[in-house]
C-alpha cells in the first residue's frame, strides 16, 4: 500500500484543518488506518485509529472531542478532521495502514506495515 498524506499547514490556535491520506496499491478496505504525529524532540505518538469498515474508532486522550477520524473506502482515503487546534498539536502527522487484529494494539506504531510521508501541522498561539 502506498500512502500519500496531505492537508497540513499553518493555522492559528482555535482553528481547524482536515488531513487526508490517499491509499493505492492494495485493497484499502482490508486495513486498519491510523494517524500518528511526531513533534520535534519527541517520540512519535498515536493520534487516532479506525477499523477497516469505519465502524470503530479510537483516540488519544489529548485529542478526544476535538479530532475525528473517518474513512471513505470507495475513495481509498482516510481523513483526520482537527478542530480547536492548540499549539501543542504542532507536529508532523503521518498516516499508517496495517492488518491489526485488536483495537488495543492500534496505538503501537510497530504494528503498522505501511506509512505515508507525513504532512506538517503548525499551530500558532
């Protein structure tokens, strides 16, 4: 699976962005999709995950109520709607795909097989 993330940019605190991740190469609907982020000097962290049919989602606590992950299997695309952005959301955001069996493993980046190139999100205060 090849993944292409887009939609990042510079936004003021309180603003919104929608990230997209377009997949190609294999059957997109077979994969769990995740969004991760990495800020300078920090480890990559899980942001959100969604199962193959889009019914189940999970979020890290710091983004719950502000971010929404969704997918459109007809378009081979996963989205991350980010609202009420904060300066601490500033990071390089990556999408990832994997055949994870249990939602309890979605936070673990080692479980994912394919990664996009990342898109930068910068939130100014």
